[in-house]
């Protein structure tokens, strides 16, 4: 650890990003063990397309009802953790972290999220040529100062040693919040919201698309549709968490 950052840690003792617990001055971590231990995994068995819960396992069928009815444009979606939006959330859980990350301006959140990812990603570098993050509209990016999906994508790109393209894919329409919408409304809300600006950089590539949280999958599905229309060979999705 560089002397200067040790000095900074002395002045401002590092705290767990999620629960606020103080670390020692020499600590480089941003999330404590207790908070890491509280990360809730997705329940099994899972849909082999969207990783959502399977209501029942019929022989040979491992798709959830929604993926069986309409196959998504992405091949598969993988996630690290379950995201609960209900009131029983404790401070220090993954939702608490993401919420701060989403609405705060603390850039060290990128590092905290890297620690939440753990050692092993549920995706492998051999399957992809390029990493793309779900874009924010420029106005929201300007207001917020950073795109949390891109912070996560930077970390995933670093680990998989794959290039990240954060400019070729853009949001052309500022969609209103998805939070209070049902699935059909979400689909209408994001339709044609994205655009491939530089098709030559997307064409022929197997893309790993990154977002922080997946809710119904309407946003990542519309991204996948647009990227494939723009020439991508395939799109898989990786998110930090998924709402259930
Ligand atoms: Zn903690
Ligand atoms: Zn599914």
C-alpha cells in the first residue's frame, strides 16, 4: 500500500461500504466479511436461460414459464445475488450497497462491488469477444457523474481480460424509472430506447452485457435485441443482482 493512501486511511479510517463498520488504517477492503456473508444467492433450481427460479422441474425442462413462453433475445443471464426490495432489508446487505451505489456519488463503490463479486464469476472469458454495459442516457450520466453498470463492467472486463466498449452502444431516449412498473409496461417503456452508434465495433462479436440489477429483464432484453440487430453474434447478460 502506498504511503500516501496509508496516510489518507489514517485521516479518514476506511469503513465498510455497506454497514459502516470501521476497518483498521491498513485495511484496503471496502466491504467487511459479515456483509459478504450476508449476500444471498439465487434459489435453486434455476431457469437455464434467465437464472430465475423454476416453479417446478418437469423432466428435461429447465426454463421458467416466462422464458418458455417467449424466448429472450439474450442467450442466458447470470447473476451473483438475489436482490430483495422488501422492507425486511438490513443495512449491510447487497441491496443497501447497490442503493447507495446507485444514488450516491461515492466512486469507491466500484471497489466495494468488486469485492462483492467474489473470486469466481459465473461467466467465462472464452465465450465472449467484447464487454458492453447497459448505457445511461447522457443527461442522467451528466447529472449522476458515473454509470454504475460501467463501473461493474470495468471490473468484469479486468477480470476476464476482455475489451470493454462503453461508447458504441447508447441510450437515445431517457426512459422513466422502471421501478414501479409491471412487466408489460417495462417492455413498452424501453422499446427502441437504445441504439448501436458504431456497428463496425459490435458486428461479429459475442457480447457480454453488464448491468447492476436485473428486475424483469425487459431492459437487458431490449439491449440484446438492439445489439443483435446491430450485428452482434450473441448476447449474454451478467448482473450483480436480480430482483426476486
Ligand atoms: Zn459491513
Ligand atoms: Zn427464465
